[in-house]
C-alpha cells in the first residue's frame, strides 16, 4: 500500500473513531464542523483521498482535538503543563463561543486558580 493511501486511511479511521467516541453520527459532526454530510462521508470512506487542511482543521475543531490527533503525526514538542492546559480548556467547549477577550479573561482566571490551589 502506498503512503498516500495509508495516510488517507489513517485520517478516515481517526475521524470515525473520534466521532463515535462522542456518540455522534456523521450528520452531527458535519453540522458541528460546518461541512456537508457528503463531504464527511467521503472523508470517512478514505478511498485514498486526503482531505484538505481546511477540512481537517474544521473537523479537529468540531471534535475538540489537535490536528495531529487526526493525522496520526507526532505532535510538536510541548511541555506536560501545556498539554494539561490544552486538555483543561478542551473540556470547556463553551469557550469557543465566547469573544477572544472573554476567552483570554477566563483562561487567565483559570491559570490563577491553578496557582492559588497549589499554595
């Protein structure tokens, strides 16, 4: 099997597994990602076609995962603290619906709370 087909299969399997982990059907994920159901169906089938980076970013955002969790590539080197922070913020999906200023304010408050709780 060539690299392109393997990569397409890895991406399609990852998306399907992440979607099913949320107990979402294809229609729900397509709606959350702002893409058509037909496009998602094609992506999940794989068929040796790799979705565009724009589509993969929309799907990653809807699934609340990092892009590397879909592509199967190694993540950039990040500290354990940064990874914990990402996971913490990922749990708060409502943040995505707030303005950038409100997001920054809440993130700052959460960071301060973590500092205080250590003391």
